[in-house]
């Protein structure tokens, strides 16, 4: 099996690193400082960042194509919008930031659809 590695593997690994570091920060430094509901919000941001960091690592092993590039870009945008808004919301308590979160979720959904298209095209080349 010939595995092609593209730059998205590194982006995924960096995002995974940031997710672990952020999770540790939340679990230790913020445990006594955040209300339980804000702690839970922070943890959701960490969890979804890690899921999509792993997806970016998988993307890094796929041959680059238009759907693969879209999936990668949507993962990054989703991480910034979804996880980023949850981090800022939890740290600041500014609730209106929650209005940004669904846009990140839509980016994540789009990334998974793009991966499905890429997988289909790899399985059934034209």
C-alpha cells in the first residue's frame, strides 16, 4: 500500500497537541476558577477539537484532491469557530459567543461530508 502524506498531517498533529494542552489547562488551572457549567462548555470545545485533530491526521494520509482540501479547511474553520468560541465563552462568560458555535458545527459537518465524497471517489474512480 502506497501512503501519501500531505501537510494536513502536521496541522492535525499540532491541533491535537493544542487540544491536549488546552484540556490539561482546563482540568488543572481552571478547575477551581470556572463554574461547573462553564467547565463543561470548555470540555466540549476540547473534545471536539481532538476529534477533528484526529480527522486532520487521517486527511494527511489521503491523496490531495478537492474534497480532501475542503475537508481540511472546514476542519480548521470548525475548530476555530466551534472550539474557539466555546473556549472564549467559558473563560469570559460572554454568552452571546454561543451564537458563533453552530457555524463551527456546520463546518465540522461539511468536513465529514467532504471526506465521504473523497472516500467514494477513491473507492469508485471515474
